[in-house]
C-alpha cells in the first residue's frame, strides 16, 4: 500500500525547496527530489509521523510525539541534505 502524503507535508517540502512523492522503496514513505533528482527516501513505513498522529489521536498527542522525536533526533536539522534533515522538516 502506498503512503498517502498529507497537505501539511507538501507545504513543509515547499518551504525547503524540494518536491515529494510516494516512495518507490517498499519500506519508506516518501521520496524527496531536488531539481528533479532524487536525494533521499524518508520515513519508515512501520512508524507513524506527526501528520498521521494528528489524524488518529489529535494535535495534543501529536505535539507530544513530535517533541519526543525531535529530542531523540537532535542535530538532524543541521545536517542539510541528509535523510534525517528531510524527515525533521517534512515528517515532523
């Protein structure tokens, strides 16, 4: 089953100048493209993300999960171009 990209994720991708599409890798959610070249595959299909938590459990719970994710992955937001960087800004 293909992951459904949420509007929030498309908006986040635009802010960092990338395009996103459902991943062609079976265990990833999203492929990230810069200037029509694939630069990363992000989001393991077995895990939820901020937008999914909002849909399923509400914003308050999603905000707690986001805070926990960002604490675990501190520093990824500085590694420009890495899969962690894209996950930080697009999925969380």
